[in-house]
């Protein structure tokens, strides 16, 4: 049986290889290890010290520039001048907690709310996606009176105590608590041609188990591109039946848009919109502030009202003037630079290039995705039922040598996870494809 790989063990520095960049790098790594202890998490067999970024590129301390095809936090590009200016200008005027009125905060919330269906009338801002998902779980439990949750088997939804419980990919040992049921991701390998029916059937079975155990169904929570599971985006609409089953069971649907949101899929601003479903709560995070810590939820007002009748919610640093100015600048850049359309256009070119490589190299067993979020499965013999986390790890580190940064996903770490900033250029698509071709040749 293939070993299951926790998300933090994918493309991770294991402490066994040397930090080869510089003597100063060795000192820096030692300091990092001393300071973070067992919680130190770094990428690559030889970690990289980064010092600057612009657009889709980052520069290391030794002067090497790397094309970033992994980090979806700087969604409009590293250090975008308009975002940096908005952040700095507001910080020079005022930054205070959200219990004061501020024009920029309300302008931002109005703009953000306009991207959602009308029934999601309320926005609550937080500082991280983990906080957002934690709040979503609490609201779901209050609204339904149930405590059971359905997730996919390699899902990752954050790092609070409650959210870790629903994040199978966070576990290095042990098992999920009884109130959480993990089901297989919506893969054609698992469900065949009718992914919608197969996935919905698993959701229904999970709901029955939770009811039999006395927990009931509080919610199905899913990242609509199933990024940690290996990137499963198609066919469009396959989530509809599963969401309907959850609603019939008395539960809510929480759309975790931390990964696919803000136009990344190219054909929709939010990933859930590709499936024509109505989530009860939407959580969002990483790309909201382009590096500034921002997150939040969009929620039906009746759900939020019921929750706030019991405990209320306040977050000191969320919805501050600086956060609001930063988030507004991100929305403006996304709109003014047509980044969603660019994600669709460059994503199409990227998939075409990857499919061409698959024709040349049989170890590429599948190419999936939407817009600028793509998963590429690798297998030593081209058999999709024989996934190889080791081959993916080798390719990721070879890509680093070819000056491109990518990541891994999937139950076994068998999927190359590709998600560049949305400002990607066609020349950078070409650079990536050439680097991957070189890396595949180097790892034979």
C-alpha cells in the first residue's frame, strides 16, 4: 500500500540535507530550527532564502530569480505597487480595530459582497482562513443543532483545534474524531464517468453514519476545486446533487474558497459558481490581501443572527482600515487588469502545453484543473492507479534547479500542484513548460 502523505510533509525540508546556498544560509537555517523547534516547516530539500518579489517572480539571497507557480497568496502578483501603496498610505493615517466606523471598510465590504449571490448578505472578516472556517463550523453547529461534518479524505481546512479535526491531510498519525466522516475525493478513478452520482452517494452514506452515531449533519465543507485532494474541478456542476443531499439531511454547505476564489478558475470569480450551487456559508482567505493577513466568511443573515444571539463575534485585527484598504486595492487590481480573464487565457495555454508534454512523456498520467489551478498526476509507468509521491518530489526539486517553484497535492503526494499568480504572462507559461520538460528528462 502506498504511504499517505500529510500535507505538511509534501515538498518539505526533512532536516537531513544541507542548506547549500551560503554559509550565512546555514546559520539562518540553524536559527530557524532553534526558534521554531519541531514546528519549523520549510520547502525543498535545500531551503531557499527569499529576499524580494515582483509579479510572478521571487529572488533569493544568492541572486537567483524563481518563477513562482505555487503561491496563490500574492494572487495579483508579488508586491503589486497599487496594493503596497494602499496598505502603506492607510497605515500612515490610521489603523485601529473594527469597532469604529470607517469609509474604506464599508466600501470594501460593499465591493466584496457584490461578488456573491444576493442572499449572502453578510460578511464577517477574520485574519486567516483557519479562523474563517472555524467560525463557519460554529455557525453551522448553532444553525442545525448537529455536530457532524463531512469532508474529503485529503482535505485541509486550517489549523485551529476544530478545523484540524476536519482536516484529514493535517494528520500525521491517529484518525479523525467520530463526528467527522471523510469520503473519497471526486475522482474519475474512484467514481467512474458519473462523478456527480458517485460522490453524492458517498455524501449520503456519510450523512446516514453521522445520524446513526447521534451527531446529525451540521455541514458538508468542501474546497470546490478539491486542491489538497489533487485538484478535481470537473465536470462543472458535479457538486449539485451532493449539496442537495446535505440540505435534505438538515445540514449546510460550506464552500471553502480559500484556494479557488478570486477568479483563479478563470470561468468564475468563486469556485462554487462553477457548480451552480447555493452555499450557506462561503469562507475565503489567502488571496484576499495579496500577502496581508485577511480572510472572512459570506453568510446568510439568518444564520449569522442566530449565532450572534448566543455568543456574538469580534476580531480585533480583522476589518481594520489597513486591511480594508489592502483588500479593496486587490479587488481593484483584479478588475482593472482583467485577471480572471487572464487566468482563463493563460490557463488554457498552460493545459495545452502540459497535454503536449503528456504525449511525449507517458509518466504524466493525468492533467486536470480550471484556469490557473492545475493538477498533474505522475506515475513511473503511466498507470494512474500507481501514483508516485517520490517522482513528484524529485520533479519539484528538479524544477527548483530550473528556477520554477511548484508544489504537491493528493493523498500520496502524487500530484504536481500548479497555481501561479493571476498576472501570469504567456512567456512565463512557455518558461514553465520548458522547465518541466527539462525536469522530466533529468528525473528518468
